[in-house]
């Protein structure tokens, strides 16, 4: 027993922070950012909370799937930056949308949405669910060092969601993790215990850009090839690739090594930047609503992130 995607949704903040806006905050400019990242603007939470975005994306996905919240058997939210440390972001979503099913979070960083799909697969395999809501969301503006031009230009806030139902749409899924907390991490911040003897770090993104770049390019290439092989398919069978929207240079470097036409890679990072766990489901919804996908299309999802994590999946669109 596998699953099929019944509906998609997304939500991003109203406030748009352009490259020109950033040039007034740090020593940078539009050309520098665009040529190095492909990003033109990003959405930043001002009036909205991350829960607001998750709820909006969830409601849009349920509407697209033509189901109500009381039909859900499970809610999984992939995030490393929910509204609270506890309770879970999924529990806040459950209450707001009026569901009554179990709900929990997972943290797979930028690969989190694909990790969550794999978790959902287990429930479908055990035949304990019929409808599952999977959300990917992160509030990266809340952990960004806005004085660091090497990282503050990269990130945005957003949420994407899918409703999964019984079916055979998922053809393969592959996850990896190489334990590493050095090249990309966000510290928890100040420890309130008077007995704690370790120094606290500022709770913002710390990243070794060149190391992340090398890891990400290899992760994309290996992940796509592995998922296709497991599905019994080839690169020529692919209709669309929906990659993690981190940096256009990473995506282009992977394209050079793959036998998949560049036009088959759906990219929207120019508008949203890197939204972490929200990246893949936001792009998936945007491509879906734009009519890019046709019934029977082979769609590859791939992501990479802190951990170091990777996730790849092959889905036949139904």
C-alpha cells in the first residue's frame, strides 16, 4: 500500500523583502544576490505567525482534495521552527482547522517534508489511515542574522501542504543522514539553568557556504538517481523535478550532471528564497496550480539540509 497526492496548498507572508531592500540593511546589492543565488525577493512574517501560514496552506490543500478536517486520520508537520518549543506545531494546526486526529512534528530540516512523506507511508502500509495531512513550514526570518550578508539574503518564510490518500502514486522514497552539526546549524540560544557550564551561542543560522554547496550538489544528483532506480525508472522518464529551492547555482550544477532537460526543473526560489521544510511543498503546489502536472507524469522531489539530511521521492501524478 502506497499513497497518492489528493490536494496541495501553500501560504506565504504578505510582506515582500526585495534585494534592493536588503541593500539598505547590509553591504550587498541586487546583482550580487541574483548572480550568486538566483533570488530576487523573499516573504517575511510581520503580521502573520508560522501557524497562520500552516493553517492557510492546510485549508487550501483540503479544499483542493475536496475533504474536510474531520476526515483526517493524521497530521504531520515538518518544521524545525514552530511557534513554540512545545506544544508541537501540528497540535496548533489540528486545533485551528478543527480536526481531532493525532498530530505531531518531525525535524528533518530542509528535507523535512520528504521525511514526513516517508513517515506517512508507514501509516498507509499498516492501513491505519485513509487521509493524512502533511505540512512543511519554517519561520527562518526568526533565526536569521540580519547583519550577515552571506546568509540573510538566502532565507524566507512559508508553508506548503499536501493531503495524501490511499493509492499507488508514490513509487519510491529514499532518505539519508550524515550526522554533522558543524557546517549548518542553528543553536537553541541562551540556557536558563544557573548550573549550566557551556557557553550559549546566538540562535541564528551558522553556515559554511562552500561545504553546504558541495554536499548539496552531490546530494541532488545521487538522490534523484537512487530514487529513480528504486522506482524502476530512468532519467528519460521524468516529466518534472521539484527540487529544494536553496540556490540556483546548486540546481544548475546538478542539472549539468543529470540527463534531465533543464526546463523540467521547477524553480520558484527567485520569489521566495529558501523556506527550508516549506520549500518543496510550496513549489509542488505552485506547479500543480499552474497546470504543469498531467495525469501519469513522473515527478521527482529532492531536498537536502542540516543534519546533514537528504530526501528524494518519485511520484506518479494521479
